[in-house]
């Protein structure tokens, strides 16, 4: 069983899909792990460290040659994998809804694409869930990055020269990233409030010591769809939400938006008119900027100033924490292979529930139900 780890090719990608720790663990299962030279350098991992952990180092072509499994953070171009075994697995994120051509190319190449972002949100798959591990770090980084742009402090400080008041932070969308954003802002001493369309998050917000801000008295809505994800909301709800946000946002210093709906563009949560109500020097961090943006006017990897408010968001937030993000991502991949490892065959075998959920292509065809819709 040969496992290949390539240097990521996407612009701005700093992460790597294996670390010396996971190379050791995969080797202990009986796999040969081959790592492209320089693959870990942007995550502060040297070739030497991989070698010491037992990896073979080489060029991309040498590493991929006869690979049974290729691991990636973002799936490489299918063309780069022509030397891999027929039907080789590629375990990575694929952005399956956004990059349909890539999925087609994998099918044409006869590869088995395993989309890690389609991992079901079930208890036994938690340790394999790259969306959670990366979102968690993103929620943290959003607060730190927003704090960097903010010309004031987070905590209340009583000094001999007078009092500095605490920053007011509002988190919109309380999934994994939002919960970590709340926790981070609280740890820094901010006054934190948060909102979501899923009423189940109310208690979670309170348990972190933050104030829930919720649309009440709008009938016939339930923001929770399948798998615990959000659904698109009714027009009536969206109107009520916009009014509530307008009145609340005007009093906030920092807003972190994290709202996503799987397979669709991110919902628009903050209009330009709402931004205009905020104080001069306020900051909005749009974690959904790469999925179309929650905030009108946000541009990936730029600080846009509107009405004296700074709006920003990264196209790839976890890439700004390359070492930790790689460590967690690669553990997710190891946990995945390890959970399905067949000791006798020294190879993984997927079960139906998880295999069907994450497999995009097999035997030359696109096989995933979510891509047939
Ligand atoms: P996500 O990244 O898909 O979305 C972020 C948040 O935005 C969600 O909480 C969503 O409800 C919210 N949102 C969507 N539209 C909104 C709107 N118009 N206004 C305000 N908020 C809006 O979410 P996620 O972090 O991937 O989490 C999704 C679900 O999966 C949650 O229920 C989470 O608890 C669950 N989860 C389960 C597991 C597991 O059991 N293995 C692991 C991770 C997450």
C-alpha cells in the first residue's frame, strides 16, 4: 500500500495533508508513505522531518508513481496523477459543487475521488471531519484578524489614565466556526452576542457566556435542515432577521459572519446600508467571503473600507494557521484510513454509509447522489 502526499498547488494554500506524526502512524499500519519534496515547508515541516518519520521523499512524479492512495488538502489536478495505480483513491477536499469540471476529470481518469468535506456529521466520523477541524481554527483566526484591524482593545481596562471600554463583538452563524469565534472573543474580554437560524444554537451561545440575538414570533420556520445544517429561510424570516440585525449591528464594534448553506451561495446577512450604521473604525470579518460572502462589498484577501468600517475576509482562512491546520487535517485523514484499515490486506476498506457519502467518482463515472440532484 503506497500513500502519496503532494505539495499543494492551489494559490495561497500553505497546508499539507500529512505531518511527520501521521507519516509514522501510517507507516505503523504497514503503508509506505511517499512525500513530495518541499510539501511541508509552508507549514514549517522540513523534508528531513518527514524522512526521519519514515517517509520516502521525491519529485511529484516519483511520489505518485504506483500510488494506491493520494492524500491532499485540496485535490490536485487529475492530470498530475496519471502515474498512480488504476482506480487509486484520492482523499482530499474537492469543492464538489463549485468544481464540477474537476470531478468530471477524476471520473475520466478512472480515479476514486473521496471528498472529505462530504464526511457525514455523525458521531463516529467526528474525528475524520475536516470541515470541523478547519472551521474551528477559522473561527479563532477571524477574531484575531479582526482584532488586528480594530484600533481599540478587546477587554475593558481600568487604568490610571481612565477606562477603556470592552469591544462589542457580534457573531452571525453559530456552527463550528461561530462557536470558536464566540469563545475566542470571550477569552479576549469582549462583550459577545450571536445569532443563527437554528434555534438549537441558542443554548450553545448562552453556555459560552454570550447573548443570543434571535428572530422571535415568525411562524412556520425551522432553520435546521438535514444533517444539522441550515436551510434557506422564508422571505418573511429574512425580513425580520434584517430588521433585527439592523438595530443590533449599529451598536457593535466587530462583526464576524460565518453563515453557510451547503451547495448554495452563502446567504447575504449584512447590506451596505447596515454597514453604514456602524461606528467609524468598526470591523466586519466575512468568513464566507470565498463562498459568495455574507457581507455586501466584501472582497477576498482585501481590506475594503466602506462608511469608515473595515470589511475583510480570507479566501482560505485555515491557510493562515498552516501548522495547526495541517496537524488537524492530517490527523483527520489518518483517523479516516485507520478506522477502515483491514489488518490482513494492509489496506483500507470503506463501509457503505461513509463510502457512499464521500465517494464522488468510481469506475469512470460520477457516483455521488448529491451531485446527481
Ligand atoms: P456551516 O459552516 O454550514 O454554517 C455556519 C452556520 O451558519 C450554521 O450554524 C448555520 O446554521 C448558520 N446559518 C446559515 N444561514 C444563516 C442565516 N441566514 N443567518 C444566520 N445564520 C445562518 O455550519 P457547520 O459549522 O458546518 O455546522 C453545521 C451543523 O453540523 C451544526 O449543527 C453542527 O453542530 C453540526 N456538526 C456536527 C458534527 C458531528 O456530529 N460530527 C460535527 C460538526 C458539526
